[in-house]
């Protein structure tokens, strides 16, 4: 069955979870004429979600599917052009669905921030997805679309200006208000546990090019630390007076961006270097805060993996936030983020890409980004790249997302600085 003959345009898998419900709400409001279905383990819970979505969604079909029953995933994947999934931790639950979509030639988008899951998906299913014409797109939420798309937008602008390739490029979180979802915490715990048990997993997490399609082809650019603190002026004159420290999601985000460069045949440049950090302000205490944030990030990675190796999974599950939980409506509405990505090109041109959204980054903003990713894959086929296989947001649908952002309330602007 070809993609155009499928029963659905989008199946939202995990629709009864916290972010799944938010994504369903977004699609009900902005999905237009897309043929959308809701999927999950419980028909009753799916019905309750659909009933809460208003008139636009009352005709949406319900699909019962469970990661523990591969045949249900196969049937679901074969019925639709795109599967959008919020079911994590992905390292624990996600690979069977990736395999089902790769086998069916079905496009796919998820919210993972787990490099080890992405690496396993690449190793197991990239060739099958490529052969069957599937686009498997990881990291379609706050992790890692702001990172991936700001760099892609910088590349497009420098290309248009004839300003050369991207060189030293730095992503800086300037403003952030919001929480961390139970699903994200569970994913990080699963990642740390895997690294603690498997030396090869730890080696992969330490490798800045762990998601590369061809590790031997990557340039050797020296150390590219994921956790460091420094003066803002070391990144750009516009940040003079500010201090920056480690950004908690730098490990997954930086590897996604470097994979994008490789998948796009090093369009960003062979000397492209990329790092992520968070602004800690310009007060007298800012350098201390930056140093503490960086030290805390390192300690979390180093000590957390050792600790988790000694704690039974059942005990952790009792104390960590539960997947499917999240903040109140008011807290989600009050959240927001603004990021800036600075680059200097091979010709010496300097640019900044600024991206911002209203809404809690891990919940409301993420549901918008995931919903728009699903709609782009399903409806904007003429704007998608020609690439297939295990992809990144920029490599699969960079131009389509840039075109969709204004209508989705996502601001992304590129300015030349010299």
C-alpha cells in the first residue's frame, strides 16, 4: 500500500499521556483537513481524550496499540502516512515502533532526547527505512528543534548571502520558564542507567559524533565539551557582561545538530563547531552561578550513572516523577523560552538566529513543535527533503518547518551582525 492510499494521515500514539493529550488538543485546533487518529493501549481512555477535544475531533478513529504486542504496532504503522509518538522512555519502549514504521515505509516523529536510543535505531533500522522510503525523525520537541532549526536557518541565510560556511556556532538559552516533564526525567534516568551498565554506551555518550552516519568521515576539531562556563563575550560581543554555563540538554541536542550537518553532506561546513550553553545573567553572582551549573551538570552525568547502577528500578520508579504527569494549565500558559544561536562564517560574516515560543517548553511548546512536525510530514511533502532513513528535524523537514513556524506562533528570525 502506498503512502497516499493509507487510511490516516497521522496517528498520534500515546494520546492518553500528558504531552500526548496536549498534542491531540493542538492537532484538533490546527490540523485542518488532516485525517487524524488517536492511538494507545486503552480504548476507554482514548475515547475520553477524544470526547474532551471538541467537535473537530469527534470523528477521529481510535486505534488500540501496545508496544508489548508488535502486531498491533505493525497494523497501526501500515494504516497511516505518519506516526507521531509520545511514548517513552524511548530506549525502553520505542524501538519496536521504529521498526514497524521502517518496515511499512511510514514516516515517524517522536520527542526523544536519548542519544543511545537514536544510535540503536540508526544501527537497526536506517537501511530498512531508507529502502522503504520512510522518514524516521527523532527529537521533534523542545529537544531538539530549537537547536536544530536555528542552525539550519543560519545555514540558509548564509547560503543566500553567499557568506560562506558556518564555523564556530553557539546556542545560548537566554530566557526559560517552565518545568521538566515526568517523561523527560524517566528518559534521563533510563539513559544514565544504561550508561552505568554498559561501557560501550558510556563511550557513545562521550563521543560528540555518536549519531554520525559515518564516524570515520567526521572532521577532527579537537575537544567539543558539553559542559563549560565562560564569559558571554567569548561567544559574541553582544553578550558582553553575561556569563554562561552548561545547558542540561546539550548532550542530546549537539549530537542531533552534528548529525544534521553530516546528513546534509556537510552543508554547514567541514569546520563547523557547535556548543550549547545557558545564560546565567550579568550580576556579580553570575560567574558563580555559571560555574555551579556546569559543575552540577557534570556531577549529574558522572555520579548519577554510578548511583543508578546501585538502585533497583522499582525503587526509582517510586520516587521519580511519573511519565504522563505535568504542571497545571496556568503554569503551562505562563512558561516560555527564548534562545539565540550565534555563528561566524568562513568569510567572517556574523549572524544570530533568535527563536522563541510562549508556553512551557517541555509541555505546551513541545506539543506545538511535535504537532507541526507531524503535519509537515503528512501534508507538506513537496517541501520535505529527498532524504529517507533515520533523520533529524532539519535534515528531513527544515524548510517545511521554517514555513510553518509563523502560523504556529513560533518566532525564528536571523539577523546579520556585521
